[in-house]
């Protein structure tokens, strides 16, 4: 079972999130039939989304929208504070040869001519919205820049997805380490140093390290403590009721066209690819209200 841990460290000057998303990303990739490069891009964004959701409370939610101008198109991920996440990408069949580092060329697929947008629904009248320009398209670096530029929180964001030859996910996960207000210069310098020299997180995941073991490998086993542990899974909130509500907002002439020409309507969820048929009687009931 995928899970996420939260912790604090270095004299409570940093907060830590680390997660194994192997099964969750595998589910997302399978639903969208994503090819390897697209699968890595989606998986990295889903992994970041899970950790950003874990920064929230109660019924709060976060939506991430990456539009980097590359051939993959938009990547959209929804996550909540309870470890539930869902995501999709516009063009799941995008794939390129390995880049110069012999890695999946996610940056080329995502692009850098666009933005990373974050919307947090925290139960207030207005949602919190943050937006930054894409800096690398590799996603981890883009989230690091987002936290620094939009939320003023220096952060190390490491995301890794290993894709098998048959397009299934061998391993996926990552971590976010954030500097808290009042942190010493020594702590900030230490993290900068570790960010430069640490092994790729995908390598640590491939070695079978758990989320807590990964943090131990990055900052030292004794320099932090775990606060809690939470299960993570792919969960879509779509339903016939939601689709009916969306259709009800359409002009009545459009609903009539669905009834006359198609004898109903088929709703296709972008996130989970589930198809739901709405028959003409259900559509006619919408016209009465």
C-alpha cells in the first residue's frame, strides 16, 4: 500500500514530506494508457500533488495545472488532505528517445513555455491561487521554483518515476523538504549542499528504500523525526449526479438536442476515464426543473 510520511527535523527548522506512490501512479498511468515519457510526467505531478495535499487540513483540496507548451499538453492533478489523488494529461501517447543523461525526456514533453498553476480550496470565500513560469519542464525543479517564488518557502522537491518496458510503473515516489521561518543559515546551507550532491530520488526508490529511509539517506537518520503516516491512493470523485448537475447548467436547447439526436448522453471523466451513460428519461427530468 502506498503511503506518505510527515516529519520535522534539524531542530524543527525544516518540515518533511516523503511518499511512495508506485501503486497510485501505476493506476493513473494504466487508466490513461500513458506511454513512458508521458507516464513519467503524469507520475511526477501526481506525486507532487499528493504531498501538497498533505500540507492541507480537513476538507481542503488542491488542484495543480501544468501547461508548459510541450506536446504533452496540460497535466491536471487534484489532491486532498486525506491522501486521495487523481490526475490526467492531454496527450498520453507522447514519448521520446532518452535524453543525454539516458533518462526519459520529460522536460521536452512538458515544455518550458508556459505556467505551473496551483489553486487551493481552503474553505474560504476565495481560493488561494499561485502561478509561476515553468523553468525546466522536469516538474521537480518547477515545483521548487513555485514554492520559492509563490509561497516564499525555500524547498527541495525530488520526484521520481521508473517505467517498465511494458509501460507499467516499477517504482514512483519523492519528497519535499521545506525550510521553516527562522531557520539558521547553517540549515539552509546544509540543505543546498545536499540538494546538489544527493543521488536521484528514482535511484533511491529503485533500491527499495521506504519514504522514511529516503529521508534518512538525504539528511541523516538522526536529524529528523516522523510525525505521522498516511495511506495514499488514486481516488476519483466523479459520479452520475455530478455529471447530471453539469448538464443541468446547459441551455435547454442543448439538452433537447442530446435527447433527440443521441437518445441520451455519454459522460467521460477526464481523470479516471470512466464512461457513464445518462438516458433520455434522466435528461428529460432536467428540463422540468
